[in-house]
C-alpha cells in the first residue's frame, strides 16, 4: 500500500543532516525531490550511511528496503520547500532516510493514502 507524505523544509539552506557526505546537496526544490526520490528508490544512501556506523554489521537490515516506484515532487515557496512523496516504504524507513538527508530540518505536514 502506498502512502503520500506531505513535507516541508522550512529553510532549504538548513535542510542538511549531521554528516555532510550523506546530506542533501541541492538548493533547488527539484534537486531536493530528485535526491529524496533516489534515496527511496535505491540502497545507495543507506549503504553509505551503514558504512559510516561504528558497527555496520549490527545495523537493522529492515532499514535497507527500497521502493523502486517511489515518486517525489517539490515546489519552492519563498524560503521553504514543500515536497510530496508517494512510497510503499514503512514510515520508520522513510523518516530515517529524511533524517539522514535533512537532519531535523524538515516537517511532516500530513499523511494520506497514496
């Protein structure tokens, strides 16, 4: 079952995780959407994050799942970026990917069936 997440990056310049090597790099709404979509569709971000952990072999493997059909759109509104992500990933996995990319600089505005 797909879920639609309505997100906001209140200040796009601050939307960075604690590890610059894993964080969002984009400055445009389209770039944020592309990076998040890639993080949901592939294991690339997860694998980089896992290698950076003190005990990579002990990382919960359920965090590695992907949704190759995930879709993310975004719109720039003044200083903030609104994103809509549609994915079948569990909420915990989705939020983990967002924390890696944006740290705590994002807001979940609403959740509906996808």
